[in-house]
C-alpha cells in the first residue's frame, strides 16, 4: 500500500537518489564548494538547452523565471505580441501587462494550434518594428498542446523582436535547440522533466537579448540578471541559493545524461503515444486532436458526459493511489490530464491507465476491461515513437 503514482503535469516524481542528495550538509554559498557546483550545473544545463549563450539558475518557481524574462529585456510602454492558447500563455501576457508593457494578445481557443498565419500578418504589418518581443509557451501543459517553435522562429525571421519562450514543461523532454532556433530568452523549471523538486528555475539569454537588457527600464531587484551575471563570474549567486536543490540537481544531471538526451526524448514520445492510444481505447476524446501538436509530457482528455472530474480524481487518488490533474481556468471541470514526464516510467503509466479503467467502471462509464492497458502495452512493446 506504499506505492503512490503521481501522474500530474508537475511536480513530477523524482529518483530516489535525487531525494537522498537533498539531505546534504549545509556549506558556504560564498565558498569554493558552491563555486564548483554552480559552474558544473551551468555547463550541464547549457547542454540541455543546447546553447552557447548565458544561463542562470534562479531560486524560484518557473513563474519567477517568466517574470525575469519580462523585466530584464523590456521597458514600460513597449509593445509585445503574446501568442496564447492556454493558461500559461495568458500568464506570460499578464506578467508583461503588470509591468506596463503594451500587450497585444494573439489568441486561439484552448487546445487549438497557435494562429501562425495571424503572427505572420502582424509581423508583416509592423514595418516600423514597434513589436519588441514575442512571448510563446512551447508546451502548454494546461491543454497538452505542443506549439511549433520552429515555425514561430521561421515566421519571425529577420524581424528584430525578441523571441521569449516558456519551456517549463518541455525542456529536457523535447528536443529544443535554443541557439539553432534563435530563441533569445528561454525559461524552464526544475520540477518537470529535469528530475528535481520545485524550487529552481533556469533562464538562457542570448547576446541579442543582453543588448536589449542594457536599454530595459522595467523595475527589478531580485530578478536582475545583470547581478546574476556579475556574481556567476565569481561562482556565486546574488542572493542565497537553494543549496539542497543545487546539490540534488548535480545528481539529477548525472541520471539524465546517463540515459542520454535522445533516449529521454524518445521515452517521452513513446509514453505520450501509449497514453493517447489507451485513452482512445476507452472511447475518450482527446483535447488535442492533431498528433503533430500532441505534447510528449502531458495528455488532456475531455471527461465523459456522465462522469464528474472531481469524483474521478478522488476515486483514483483514494482507491487506487493514483494522482491525475484536473483542468485549469476555462477548462476546469471539463478535462482531466495525465502527466508522463520526468521520472515517470512506462510501468507507472500502465498502472495509472489501469487505475483509470477501474475508476471509470466504478463511475458507470462503459469500459472493456483491459482494453486501455492492452492498447498502451501494444505500443510500448514496439519500443518505437
């Protein structure tokens, strides 16, 4: 009765060795031990981000890194274009508005692809280059939508607007070459695919973004990346870092690179495909219909008409010790979400699917016993994407 299956979009399960590493002794965050750690971690994270640019480790949630991405590179009154098709796209726009940016929202319904044609039209119309930045969420975990960053980057082309990306629920699980895609600023969090509890976030910064930072007039103190850059040069952070998370991140990076980046990407694609096959075998409707845009880390499902999401989640949690997520914002009560990222294994996913089968049966939804598990197993046995 000790097994609990955490299948939410984050925080994700962590390896036992990472949890153990957090039980570290305290040490001087201004001394040589921490200098060695932060320099090693910065190198490792740059490999995951696939960047030669600057990278900083912040003691904050992913939302803190989103705020840092706004306040360091923009000024009040500057025009930004926010691409939105879910909760976290809206959050990016809200943060920018809070700090006085003029935000133009390019919205599509939640669970639908971004308005790529609309983006192209907006940039073509902007002959005076007044749009200073484009914000976009790579993997919209509120809907299970993987937005096409390569297409966004191609559409942006030579327009001078900064491309600022939230990769909180995709970095490490999806191939995301920051430098090749010419992404000026990219952020992620520790508690998703990168095998760590909440508490750290990471932000990459290009040279073009640094040029914009020199002109930025938004207020900042804790999230002032010029301070982070200055202190990193001497192997420190401006403020007290989360030492246990940093030590554990060292362990997590070892585990991650032992698996290998390409193998990690393939595992996430495989589990996403298995989840989609299983859910469709149960006669359930997926929110993201087009597999090209299906997230490798979280799958969103429309609830059956006669089933309450709250009841379903409660039964899975109490009876079968499996945690899944509900919907956010306008999708609350309409969908439930399976997270399959980070240290979630294929066996964990199969256990979660079996729990869902049993819970749906209990709640009166017609189920062919074993059909969902068989659909997932069939795909996992192939070992392919």
